[in-house]
């Protein structure tokens, strides 16, 4: 197969001894691996998500080219055995992959750009235990890797379990990954070893927060393919940010973008689940619970980032601002939970295993697109019809408009690639302005509640309470202006 389908789960140190012993009990084979990762000086391959690797597997050398797809668990892959003189390290040569599907995909990504000289970016040494599990005509390789990646005189340990489908059918791969995740407390980690080495070379501990994909492929054949694509892109954003939080990231942007991904996922399910009657909406309840639990952390981060500096500039007593704490679970605990991780794997399985029939696709797609357009119209009207009176609404009603505005934003994000770009850009620009205005109002409302609670312990918090209360009407007026602007903007759909 010229495509690799693989799920990678991080193994926490506390579980490593048990996994190692259990692999030995299953009579897993053991191999020592030395991998060398190459790129250009300006990281041209890395910016495209491409991996070019020389790997010594026992006594033989293999060169592998991997090019990503829209899914982090599926890649175009081409490997070539290389003869080396008495085991010496061979030179790397992209020409070895000429004519392969991976090479063709790489050329599409590079366009007319010439590939400069390749240099060694990172190295990895691994002790691998691996077994092949076969069942009902399917085969899956389970590999437990322990080792070290080195780059720029720095090192980072590796401890992970990989599940790779060796047959076209892949249900067994998802089943085994789910079983092992629950048994050992593993978590989904979509970051490739090559990428970990690149981060190390750049003196970075974690990936940057992963933002949402704007738009979906325009060649959708049915509403179900659109639903699976929307669900899949949201899931990619969730997994990317959740894996960094599980690994210990304290970056508020990872929490925020994780919640954005979860909200986009909920919008996809709310708006498109009718096109996929086999999808069980209640299976995402653990993710909904995580979304709510992470909300308290996100609100606190937003207050510290956007509200506290304004209070300081206004002269608020520093002691009254203090170091606010969140009483909920940490983000790390939330995303490492078995329920959260097992739900991610279940959704991955659904997205990758759902087949979509091609009969009557034009009729189905037109009906599904029409349904989505009606939903967009309803949301647009409900969001904008109270623009004139927004500043006089109750806070709870203002918050409801904000939630509907987010639904409108993410549903428009999903389908806007189906329409001419010229008609999309102005509407989306005004939609983002409205969302930013209502987001600022929400952040200051949450800050007001926080400082009202603080007055019982510190009377100086009354300064913040008074300042925020005085600003509320101004913020609400800004929201009203932004919503009126949205109402007067031409919609890009029918």
C-alpha cells in the first residue's frame, strides 16, 4: 500500500514498565532503530508536513518519504531498501522515490520551487517491540517504541505505542487502539517523531496551538461526505491541541483552540447529523462535558489576557487583581481521561470507516446544501434581528445571541468553499467583527462576576467591579453596531 494508516498513542512513564512487560509476554520481536531526518536549511519539507527519513533497521537501511493528507493518521508513504557498503550510512536522495504517489504529492506541494541542499535535522534511536495481530482477515502491527530524539545538542525521550493497519480494512486497528488506551491510560498523539525532532531543533517544547481549517474541499458528493469532512477537520483540531495539553502544555491558546474545535464539532453534528443517520450524537457527551469543564479555564485565561491589563491601565489596585485560581480540574487531567480519549478514537473510527454511496448524489447533495442554507438563513436572521435593541437585552439573552453567532460562524466556515470567494470574504469579515465584539462583552461580564466574588475577601476589588459595570453599556453598544453591520452585509448563500 502506498498509504500509511496509523494511530499513535503516547505512553506516560508510569505505564511504560507494564506495557513493556506485556509486549514481552506476547513474544513481541525486538529491533533497534536509528532514524535520521533530513530537510532544507529553511525547513521547506517541514512547512509542508513532509518527512524524509533514512532508517537503519537492524542491519539494513531504508529511505522513506511521507507526505501528509488531510488526516493526521493517514499519509502517503514510499520506502526503498538501500544497499550500503559494509553497513555504512548511505546518502539521502529524493530521486529514489521518483514515480511514487508520495513523490507526486510532494511535487504538487512544492510547485515550481526547487529543493535546495538537504541537511540532517534530527536523529532518533529507538528500541522497538512489535507484534502482528490478525483477526477476521485484518492485520495490525502494534509497536512499542522507547528511545531518544536528538537535535541541536538537545534530547527528548520517546515513549509511544503505534497501531498500523496492514490491510485495507482498518476496524481492528481502531478496536485495538481503544482497548490499549483504556488499559494503560494512553492518549492520542498526532505529532510525528520527525516533528518532535524539528521542535527540539528550534528549542520548542510544544507545538503551537492548532487553528481550524478554513473551508472544506469543494468536491463533496453528498451531505454525509460533507458531514464527515466537517467532523474530521474539527477532530484534527481537537486532537492536536489536546495532545499538547496532555503532555503538560500551560499555553492558554491550546485550551482556547481545543474549545473552538469542540464547538465546531458540535455545530457540525447539530447542523448535518440528518445526513448521517448511522451517527449516534450521544457518543460525544464526554467531549461536551470536557468543553464545559474547560470553559472555566478559558474564561480565566481570557480575563487575565484581555481584561486585567485594561484594569491596570485604569489604575485598579494591583492587590485587588491578585492571582485568580480555577477550582476545576486541570486541562491535563480533563484531556487525559479515559472517557475523553476513547471518544476521540471512536470518532476517528467513524470518520475513516464511513462509506458514502454514490447513487443519486446530485439530488442528495442539492437537498443537503439547501438544508444548510436554510439553517444559515435562520441563524443570520435570529442574530441580526435584535441588533437595534441588543444593548437593552438581559445579559442571558445577549449571551444566547453570542452562542448563535458562533454557530453561524462555524457553519459558514464549513461550507463557504462551495461559493465564489468574492461573495464570501466580506460577509466573513463582518461576521468575525461581530464575534469579536460579543466576545469582549462576554469576557468583561465573566470578569465582573469574578471580582464581585473577590469583594468579600478584598474590598479593593470594588474598583474593578465599578469600572467593569460602567463599561458594560459601551461594550453592548459596540456589539449592536457590529450586528447591524452584519445585517446589512450581503449573504454569500442563496
